[in-house]
């Protein structure tokens, strides 16, 4: 996918949300071991890669999700992280979505010129249940960062975020159910409670997918197709726009990036009913699905 950057691959499970990790499942299906951690070769410098016309593949203004098959703050990646920070530093015109379960390591892993945070970093923490929310979110709130969010996915228990959202430091909450081996039930009541908390604090809420097992009105639905999960999330009407997210990227402020092609999202007909549309870069219009 064009909006994912995996500078390293593989991870170590550390909490309940890791139990049925999709990366482990997909690696196992392909004859690999998800606990084997390595620096990717061709993928490491992806944000700096250019097309045949000399333009960046990742366009100015895009959001790129980092380490979706690992954790950016994984201890085993300490020797590679400074080089990754250098790449992020060079692409100040792109938003880097960092999601971690290791929020306790963030402060010690920040670059020396971090200051009060970089404008192009969206720091997010995983909160799959109330225990992890109460463990990780207070640490997130204390870290100097310009943009902060919470990912309740896979959501495996009720989570009350009201006391955290009221502080005005959280800009976005994403929620979704679990997939693949051993998927646990995602209860629609949990989603509704998160929506209520976000609406009360005017925080963006995005319900991206139901997961494979979805409990609603006392009935458990089996939804193995990811597109169906996403469409069901969209049909629920639970997503909430909230106050706008505003990243003051340097491409909009300095001449350094003024001549770079800007990202202009394209959404096809099938995108209209997708639960992730609110947080999506849109289609690359590569023509492969025509």
C-alpha cells in the first residue's frame, strides 16, 4: 500500500491486543516467523523514493503510516531508529502516523532536536482495553508532541476515554474489531460509548471496521470479508468528524517544498461506503483496478 512505510519488520508481543496479531498470522501463512525482527532493505528509504520523473512517490501533504508490521519504538530497532528519524526530518512535508504500544520508551528514543515536537509527527498509542488505556494514555499526554491520538484496535473490551479526551490534547480516536486467527468479539456498545465520549469532547472518531466477530443487539455476526466489515462500520454512522486536524507542514510555509507535486486524494465509488475514508489518503489512481 502506498501509505505504509515499514523500515523494519517483526515484533515482540507485549499485551492482550497482540494475542492474535495480524502480522504474525500473515507471516505464518507465508512461511515466516513474525517474531523475527529485521531491517527492511528496499523499504527502509521508501519516503525518499522517487518516480521516473524525479518526484517523490509519497506526495506532499500525504499521511504515511509507520511500522504497521512492527513498532517504531521496539527495543530491537534501536540501532536503526536514528536513520529513520533522519528520513522523517527530510520529509517535513509529509505526516508520519506513529502508532505504538511502547509509549513508555518514546521519551528516551526521541531525536536530540525534538524540542516540543515535530509538526509532521502524529503520535498515537494503542489502547485495546481499559487496562492498557489507563497504563499508556497518561504517558502519551505527558510527552511533548504537537499531535496525539488513540487507536482502540483491536478493541477487545470496553474503554472509557472521557477523562483523557477532556484535557484537549487528543485529536483523534480510531476504533475497530479484530481479524484473523482467534478473533475476539467487538461489542457495538463499546463503539457507541467511544463515539459518545469523542462527541462530547469534539474529538474526531473513526470506526474503521467491525472485525470478524461483531456483537450488536444481542446477536453476534461473522464478517470474514474486510470490505464488508468496513462497509458495516460506515453504515453504523458512528464516525464523527470532530474539530479539524491541522498539520502546519513546511511544504505550505517555505519555498523548500513549494515546487513538489501536492497530494490530491481520489475517492472512487467504492470508497463512499468505506469506514476508513475519513483517515484515508485516497486512491493513487494507478489504474491497476480498472
